[in-house]
C-alpha cells in the first residue's frame, strides 16, 4: 500500500499537468477561455425577468479592449429603444436583457480570425457567422428554457443588417447589426422584428412578381408560423381582424401590394413601418401583435388572445423619443479596419433575412 503523502504528490503533479495542457490548448485561440466561461465576470444584466421568459443576449464583435466603452454605450442605446418602442416597452417585465463583457477582440478587422466571434466580412449586408464561437460566448448567458435571442453588434462602418434563423427547435435566432451606421437603432428594431417576431421583410428589392419557387418557400415558412405579417392572398390575410378593428384604423391597416422583397403577389398591412423602411422607428399593429405573441408564448407557454394584446397595446401611450440621434454612431471617429475575405463560412442550415 502506497504512502498517503506519495499519493498526494502524484495527484498534485497530475493536476498541474492537466492545467498546463489546458492552457496550452487554448493558447492559440482568439477568445480567452478563462474569461469566456467566468459566470461572474462575463454577464451583465440590464433587465431581469423570469428565467422562462424571452432572453435577449447582446454580444460585441470587433470591439477591442479600448472599444468596450463604445460597446456599452451602444447597448444603452438598444435598451433605451426597448423602453420606447411598442410592444417591447410594455413587455419589459417579460424580457431579460443582458450583454457579455468577455467577447473582447484582438483585432477590429473582420475576417482576420482575431475578432471575438470570428465573423467573416459583410457581403451584401450579410455577415458570415461562426456558430461555434457564438455558442461558446453565450454558454453562461443562456436561459434554461431555451428562449434565447442573440443580437450581435458589430463595430464597423460597413452597412450590416441580417438575421440568421431556422425552423429547427434547437436553433436560436441571431440578429446582426453594425453600430457605426446612419440607421443603427432602426436596423436593430428591424432585425429584432425578424428574430423575435418571426417577421418577413415588407420592402421591395425586385420589381417583379414573386416567383413560384419563392411562393413555395413562403408557404412552408408560414405553415411553421413564420412570415405572418405578409400574405400571398389579398382576400384572406392573417390580419383581417385588425383591419376590421376600428381602434387600429388610424394606423392605416389594410392590404397593400409589395413585400417579401417582391413588387407583386405579396401583400403587407400598412404603407410603411420599420419592416419596410429605416426611416420609420415603429412596428405596425400586425407586427406588434406577432411580436407580442412570441414573447407571451415564452412567458405563459400558450398563445395569447387577441383581446389581451389589444388591451395592453392600446393602454400604453405612444412615446416620442430621439431615434434620429440614436441612429448616429456613439463615437463618429470610431472606425474598424478594412475587412478581409472570409476563409470559411459557418451557416449551419440557417436562413438569412436582409
């Protein structure tokens, strides 16, 4: 039988060896493993709701240590928006909002491999995401209920606005927005409309009828409960009840042709809203109802009644806030280095909304 002191020495040597190997294996990574997995230091909670409610996680990308104060100011603008834009402003007791201080980049150059989340360069407003890095970054931020939505704020002058989404239950939506843009906050509102409300774009990029292939895709998404703010049938729209509701007629709720990127064959509910243009900071009633439904399904586990939405929505007065100033960069002199070509894309069966 070996001496107890001998056993203790052997155990100590083994532990030191494991620690050295762990540090060595992490030495080449651009994220500090010790920081990223530190529960106490990485999570900053702005607004705390119940653990089963919607969990909005905000992450920085291409922010170096010297840029982190800018990131915190950008987060403050996002939270200020949530306090002023319906339906978020009257549902904040059902939304947890937090951000990470652990995702500090070695470089602010997208595509360099030295940014915290390893994102690639923007291509037509779309940013390639490294899902492995994002999942690692939110390890201690996720909700036990899985009701997570991620907002990535990118420290770049490039125009970036996209949302990665999937119908698969084990995929969380990830919205991506550039902080240094003339429409930073309205882009955040727009992208969170996709990520939280499962909304479709209401603007037009192609001056053509929607192709048959896209019709088939949209029908599949709508069957899964997505894209219900647009319709392929002008006579049978999802929001007919809101059209007939006199309390929402002042918003001009009706049936307007054009949406889902196409000029005809797709219909939306109002002439304009934030899902159609960055010159508007608000959702229309149909989008608010759809966002309300998603948040309440997290909160209660069941789909809310229309009467519940209407009672809360009409009871809360519209707020005036300085969204034009919020759209401007926190620090106009802040610029990221020119982006380089991405070497590897990590789409992981997600789809992208521009």
